[in-house]
C-alpha cells in the first residue's frame, strides 16, 4: 500500500508543478520540445514488412485510417505521428515492447 501512496504523491507533485507552470511560474522548470517529422507512412510500414491490415492492427488504427495516411488523404497527428516516427527509427519496436 505504501507504493500506491508514493506513486500518488509523485503524480500529485507532477500535477502541482504543471499547474504552477501554466500559471506562469518558470523558475526551476526545464522545457523539452521535440520536433516530430512528417512521416512517410507507406515507407515506415514497408520497413516493418507488414501488410496494411497487419500494420494497422499492430498500431491500433482502423485499416481505412492507415490507407488514408498512405494515400495522402489524411495526415497522422499527435501520438500516432510520434509512434510512426519511433517505428521509422526501429521497425520492430511495437512487437518488441508489447511482447514483454
């Protein structure tokens, strides 16, 4: 039970820090910005060797979404874009990490 309290306290401290930062407190905070490149989804999927249905399933998106990304009708945003960038760097990352 002590672990739960410790985890809760750490989460609350982080939320308190975020609230202070949003209210303008900037001393003692370090901000990290990461530039995520525009992904070439078809090329990234190609590196994995997976079919469209298998790749879509592996990253948790509908097949239609993946097809729209690959054909340029839509663009991945937010977490999907980050995940694709990670897969582009290490094509086996999803299978390796989720198999654990």
